[in-house]
């Protein structure tokens, strides 16, 4: 009795060629994939294409949205009148020197410091936006109210400085608030100037003016009258009768004019002109002192003569100006003499005449 072979646990045995896949899948058809619950939204492949996205993450504006002036109301944090992407519209004009905000105005805010014997003027140039300009005007005006009264000249310059700041403040107040998104950190304006304790310093010049008026009116120099009259209430018809005041007597001393000193007038004697000052190259000269035999004359008396005159002694070869050094005539080979004129007060008028004897 034969025992049958045990059954194959994996199906039919392979064919004779040894290829288990030649007659199909010996393991049976594959099982279908398990069907689970549908994917939640946002996972896997959606059934419909996603809606188009706006650039820079800004959601599309609603239907009928106005692209005119005004703010965007949360659409990118920008302006509705821009390019649709939340950016502020371009603007022309100066920008604030502190925060870069626009619009801004060109103006100067000033301050003053009195230092008894001298003073110092301060100036803060613009441009300013409305917020930073208001803060600058309030700060510099408050400092001027405290530091600007200490000096006689400063008593005049301090009110002028405050008036100039008031004019600058009027220009700053005409500006609208800075456009959001165009500026950085801004100055803090603080409380208005009228509510600051610095305004109490305005009492200082007022008190000084009142004191000067009282001193000028003689209030502090008034002396009381020590004389008094006792009135008997019984014999007097009225206890409030005031005795008549004595009439004042004024004695004006005679005016004696002081004699004026008689002026002393010294006649002006003009210095005689030196004819040699007008001498030119080619003119002939003569020393009126005569022939003393000396080679040099420290005080010559020069006269200009025609060269045809027999009295002519020297002829001008060259004239050097702005110098009194006679050695310059060494540069003139034809010269054998010289004449110098020196002006101690004005050296520019000095000159040297290089001469040649007429008979040489």
C-alpha cells in the first residue's frame, strides 16, 4: 500500500521546465488594496486645482473694492491707493530729518541761551514732519524759556526767538499726519507748551519791568511826613477837618552859562613838493646847492631842466620804484650817479633815479 505525497502548501508544483512563473501566478491573484477613510483636506492630492494665489500673500480684494485714497483695511497693512500689493503710493517732496516721514516742510526751529555777559543762538534746520516738528518746537521753546533770560541782550533776544518758533510752528501745523509706512520711530511731542512748568519763567521779565517802573516812579524813595496836627474833638466843629496844606515854594537858581573855550587853530603848512618826484627817464636834473666838491649830498635841491640847458648836470637813465637802495643802479652800466627818495610812512612811494653826468 502506497502512501500519497503530502499536499503542497503553496499550490501546484512548478512545471517541468522549472520556471514557476511560466504558467501564471502560482500564488493566486493579488488582493485589492485596503480602502480606508478619505484623506482630510490638505493632505494628498486634492480633487480640484487650488485657487490662484495673490502675490506677496495678499488675499484678493472683494468685489467692488475701491482702489482710491484711504487705508487698505488689513490687506497687507498698506494703502488701498497703491499698486494692489499693500505698498504705499510713491510721494514727492522732502522727508523728515528724524523719522523720514512724509510729508515734511522746510523750516528752522531756534533756541537761545543767555550767559550774563554773552549769549548763544541755537538753530535746528528741517525738514520736519508734523509729529517730529511739534516735538522740536516744544522742546527748544521750553529750554529757551528757562535759559534765555540771563543777560541784558538776552532779555530782548528771547522774545524774538519765541516769536520765530511760533511762526515755524504755524507752518508745521498745516501739515497732515505722516503717512503710515513711510516713517520710522518718531519724536515724542509730549504735553503742549502752555501746560508745562517752563511757562512760569514768563513772570521773570514781567516782574523786572514792574520793579523798574516802580523805581522810576519814586515809590521806594518816598519819605513820609512826620509832622501831624492834633485836632480837639470838642472845640473843633468837625473831627475830620483837614488843615490846609502849605503852598510849595520853588526857587530856581539863575542859569549862568559856562564860557566855551576858544578853539585853537593851527594853520596847515603844506610840505613843499619835490620836483624830482616827477622826473622820468630822459629828463635832466640839476642840484641847486651848487658844486660843493662832495661826492654825495644828503639834502639836495633838485630841479628839472631841459637837456639843452647848459646848467643841466645829470640825465635820468632809469627809475626804480618801491625801493630806496641805490645799489640797484649797479645794474645800469651807463649810470655813474644816483638819487634816492625815501618815505618812512609809505615805503611804496620810495624810488631811486639812476643818473649819468651830462658832460661824461
